[in-house]
């Protein structure tokens, strides 16, 4: 009897161990923390058409040319008017501005210090909704493919200029993972500014749109920072004080 009980207890313990081990193996990597982009594998282009960015189709070139013919963009920078970069440049056009990743089982949230942009990536099995407005950041859903987070973004608002102009039919797929620095091609750069650490956040981004000459791909590398928070980016206060000073009584 004691042997039977001991055997049963041993098998139960083994089963719990196997379940625990399987659960640990199935656990996704922890992307949480504060990160900053330090490298992309191609020039990202500027808002007013500086070199770099997506390779446009003939249709895309015509659309951009028509917009520039209609409007003079010489001294207009969207960021100076508190217009956020949106996707895809939200992921690789932040310069030295960090972004925080908050990871939960059913949602991953990205808080970008630059222009206080927020991405909510839903992990609960939902699809893109039919009644969601097109926005600068779009609507993102995702799932885990092993250790890689696969993010699907749609419902992007059309944008006529910059390195990544697009229509509202734009579609983005990202494969986000953590890699050891020895497995990543890191270029020497004055912007790097210190040790990148042993773990690199890699975002392999592919964007399709009728404006593009085929799928456009960018690989983005980010390093983790020791800091635990990002700062407030208050663009609109400057606009407020400009308006206030314009009313100064003479």
C-alpha cells in the first residue's frame, strides 16, 4: 500500500514538473522595459522628401508629385505642428527618443516619448474591426510565433509626403524578437553613444501599399536603457504660448 501511494505521489510530482517545464518553455520572451532605436538598415527619409525611405511605384510618384505641386512644403515640418510620425516611422524615426514596452498577456503597449505616441497591440485573438477609424498609428493585432512577436497593422490614415508616404490601404507586418548582440550586425556609429548591451530588440518590418514598388522592408535595432520611465513631450504648450504672446498688449 505504501509503495502504491509513494509511486502515485512520485508520478504526480513528475507530472507537475513536466507541466511546469512545458509551461516555462512556452512562455514568451519579456519585451518590457525602456528601449531606444540606434540603427536601421536603410535611410528612413525625411518628411519633406529627403533621400531615403520607401521605393515608390509610378502611381506613388505621381501622387507625391501632385501633392507637392499643389502645396509649398519648404518650411513645413509636421512635427513642428504637433503632427505625430505615426506608423511606420514611429518604430524607427524616433532618433534619440526612447519608448517603453508594457507587456501583458492580452495586450502589449508601446509608449513613445516622441510626441507621446501610443501603440496598443492586441493579443486576445481579435481581428481588425470594421468600425475603427483610420489613424496615424493604425490598428495592431499580434500573436507569438515561437519567440517572435508577429504584429499586423492596418487601418492607417493616408499620408502624402515624407520618406514613407502611403494610402489608407497600407499594411504592415512586424516580426519582433530579442537577439544576442553577437547574432546581430551592428555598425559603428557616432549616434550609438555607448554599449548596446547583450540583448538587442530586433524589429523586422515589412510594409505594402499601392504606392510602393513591391514590399518595403526595414530592420530596426533597439537597445535597452537602464532608466525605468520616459519623459513628457509637450509640443502643444509651445503653440499655446506663441498664441498668448501674440495677444500681448502694447
